[in-house]
C-alpha cells in the first residue's frame, strides 16, 4: 500500500494563482489579433459563391503565381537544406577561428528587414552586380528578375531555419553512436550515412518545412529581385496585393486562403512523414 | 568527454578543412555579401549624400512613424506574450495545445495575408468599412491599421522566447510563493520575472526588430502616403522604385544597423542567461 503514498501529491500545495487573468488576457489578445482576422480570411472569399471562388482561382495568372510561389519555395528549401546542414555541422563539430562570429551571423536573415534583404540581393545579383556580372560573363546566367532570383532570395531567408533546427539536435546527439559504429568496423562514410544522417533526418525535415513555409509567403525580399512579370515571375503574395489595389477583396482573400490551405496541407504531410521516420527508428 | 587518443570516428583533418572552407564560403556569399552590399551602396556617393537622404523630411517622417508603431506594438505584445506564457507554463487548463498553436500561427502566415485580413475587416469594402466611413474613422491607410498588422506579425515573439524557459523552470517556486500567501502579482514580480528577465528582454528585442523592419504586412495596409503612412521599410521601397538608390540604401543601412544591434544584443543576452533563446522569425 505504500506505493500509493509515494505517488500521492504533497497534501496542500496552493495552485499557482493568476490563471483567470492571464488566460483571459491571452484569449482576448489571440482572439482579436489572430482568430477574428483569420476567420475573415476564411469567410470573405465565399461572397463570390463556390463557383466564383473556383473561377477566381482558375484564372491562369493565379495558377501561375501559386505555382511560382510554391515551386520556388520548394526549390529554395531543397538548396538551403545541404547548406544549412553544412553550417550547423561547422558550428557544432568543427574548430576554427571565427566560429562564434559565424554562429551569430546565421541569424542575420532573421534580423535583417526583408525589404533591406531584397534590395541588397538585387544589387548583388543584378546583371551589373557584384555576383551577377561575373555569372553573366562566365556562364550567361541571369539571376535577378528571373525565377532563379526568387529562389536565391528564398534560400537567404530560409537558411537560418534549417541551421537552427538541426544545430541543437546535432549538439545533443554527441558522438557515442559514431564511436560505437567505428568500433564495430563501420567506415567513416558508413557511419555518417547510416548513423548520423538518420538521427538528423527529423530535424532536417522540420527545418525544411519551416524554410518552405516561410518561402511560400515571403514578400519583401522577393519582389525587388523577382521582376514581377505576370505568368513568369509574379508571386502569389504580390497577386494578393494587386487584387486588393483593384478593390477585389474577395478575389484577394481567395488567393490568400488557397495559399494558407495549401501550405498547411504540405506541412501536415511533412509532419506525418516525420512521425513515420521517428517510428521507423525505434 | 572523450579522451584525445586519435579516435577512429574522427574525420581526416583535410576533410574537415574542406568543410570549414565550404562553410565559410557559403556564409560569405549568403550572409556577408548582402550585408556588405547595403553599406557599400549606401556610401557609394559619399557619407554626406547618405546622411542627407536620412535627414530629409520624408525620411524623418518615416523614421518617426516607425518608432511610433513599434512603441505601441511592443508593449501590447509584451503584455499578451507574458500572459500567454504564464497561463501555459504555470497553470492547467483544457485546450492548452490549441492555444499554443494559435499563438505560433502568425509565424506561418504570409505577411501579405497578415495585412490582407485587416483590410477585409476595416477596408472600404470590408465588414466594418461602411460603419467606419460613416463615422469618419480611418483604420486602413492610417496608423491603427499599421499597428494592427504589425501586432499580428510580431505576435508570437515574446510568448515564444519566454514560454519554453518558464516551462523548464517548473512551478515549485511559484507554488511555494502561493503557499506562503503571495498574490499572483507578487509571485510574478518577485519569483517568476527575475528567473526569465533575460529571455524576456531578448523576446522584446526580437519583437521590436521585426516591428520596425516589417514590410509586407504594413505595405498592404499603409496606402504609401509619403510623409504620412510610410514606415522606414516602405520608404526604402519608394526611393528604390524612384531610382534614388543612394537614398534607398542609406535608409536601408539604418535598418540593417538596427538588425545588427539586435543580433549582438541577443547573443549577449543568451550568454547572460546561459541558454539559447529560440530566435526563429
């Protein structure tokens, strides 16, 4: 019978006060700023009727803008994934002068206002820019004002998400498993591929999802470098702005709602994949 | 800690050197060059030209407006964020996970959508548009709209930096304070706040940096009226689109400095509190 005594909570501990006030403030704050406005987004498009919403979304310009936004975000997250892993590895595992500075600099894309990043990247990658001119001269590649420019901006914006989700996992992982693998006769590439990478996979996936989600909605860093040609380099957020300027509120909301639902569906898929990965490792 | 016995699991020094070189090259291209470009472009025609662009009337108005928006937004999100962190970390109630999801939601919403939702409610053709117009109240294309959109975008910062720390620290100290007869506010001021002060400050700084630098959300609700509803990032856009590159980059350099100061302060605060504070934007 002593077991129940051990598990019993100490007789009288007062609960922490302030639930009513703090929860009240939180719910009011979240309700007014997040829930009601997003409800407006969910309701507004249907003023057009179901057929109207579908017609509004079937507009070729909308389809193109959505595929540019989602395609560029996907490509950028794929490019940022190995780069982010490399940076996280360097910060956690390698010793070199300037490591701490590098660690601090990773967050730069978080801290730099998006419009500033946008004009800076455009200045770099424009056909006469520091990077744009050599690329143009050497390979004939134009980055700015093409879809490649959109991807470049989204790599910049997404990179810290991947580094900052992989880094803590890599730090906590330690080297025991790798040492064990080496002791059991695994070569170094085998240990990296079969021990390290699978352990990092869930966090890589999380970082990928965060970078992707951010990229889909990104506006400030993209519009300067994109060129904004309808059907080619026009992103979905810009199309929302254009529709609002034409006072087509319902049409703008339809694009916004489609963007949100699509990216939530993709994030949900990534989440399920991640669960499957975690289960597979147990 | 592993002993130094030339372990079999270590990478060859040459391989590590290649990795370090590659990492530094990536960081140089993606982080150093864009930042350098801002300052070089700003100073291309000399420091006096850059300074003139900043002290010019419309720029000063943009700086003032940016400060006002941040001065309203940050305290609102500070109160809301601390309340949310307290409720989630120190109390029990049903629906907690839903609330946490809701608090983080603005991070996964496009800034343009953050502006759009307030236009849908307060805009000329929005739900309250007619009502507001009849009473001559301006929300969209005016300060209230700018503040609402900025509050939405910066909503999660304080809650997200403070909440994990409060959860980690558990409730024993607060429960002890309550048992000894402290009121909720006394417990917060004397017990909880001292434990989370650095994280809280870090959250406030991140919130402030984003509030001052936000572009997409305020762009939708601002109306871009020069000298009236233009914040600094919007002013950068206007100057840039008018081919006034020196001016655009000068104002941009000011914003970049704000970002750099925020980064430096954040890493100092992390060292003070001895733990990284989740800084994802």
